[in-house]
C-alpha cells in the first residue's frame, strides 16, 4: 500500500506512478489490466527516470501520462514535467521547470490539448503556501512546457468575466 501516488486510465488499464510508504518514496510504474484483473510492474525502457516523488499530478494526453511537480525524499517541492509513453513504456523529461513552479498536492485535468492545474502547495504563492492559481499548459510535443496563468480569466474566452474568487474558491491543497 502507498499514498500520494498518481493514477490514470488508458486503453482499459490503470497506471500507478510514484507515491510513498513509511517514508520511502517510489518512482515506479504499475499497471492494472481490467480485462484479466491482474497487476504488472512496468520496467521502463531507457535509463531516464523521474525522481521518486509523492503528491504530484498526472494526466493522460494522447498516449502519454504527463506528471508534474510533487515532493521528493528531501521534502523539496519539485517543478519538473515528465511524460511516460504508455505504448512504448519509456520516460522523457519535458521541462525542468515551468510557470507552475515548485508545487505539490495540486490537481490536474486535460481538456482537448490543454492540461489545467489548480491549487496545491506552491513555493510561488503569495503569501507562500496553498495556491488558488489555475494554470494551463499546452499538451503538444513542441510547446508542452509553455504555460499561462489563467487565475483571473481565460484568454481563450474573453466573454468570461468570472474568476475563481467570484465563485468562492479559495486556496486549495490536497484536494
């Protein structure tokens, strides 16, 4: 058993990455195949692996599991973005850092080709601590690391006048 891991679904399978058990942090990938109800440890191809982490986010974009941030064994917040090719079973570092900064305990979701990240504990929040930011990252090979802070409105929808503060959302951590 572990906590603080991420889980995503792809092609009838559930993929688990990272997490913590008794202060030990993981950077492994496990997959549960729903059709045969069986777990399998995935041994990624290549030598490049993300650092072990807990409380990161993960989403699926196309055939990639994209992870961002979290906390490492030294209790430092992480700011990197990695993608795991779910078909080839290999990792690739996308960015060492983004506008998201160092962050853990946040949530993320993908809509079309964009990854929306909300809240979490951030080293960049003013004051430092729980974040109320909504940041969008483009999920494409050429600009995955490009982000926009849309906390106070979405530039793609200029008719939107509501912000997260208008609907009563405050800073969130571990939601």
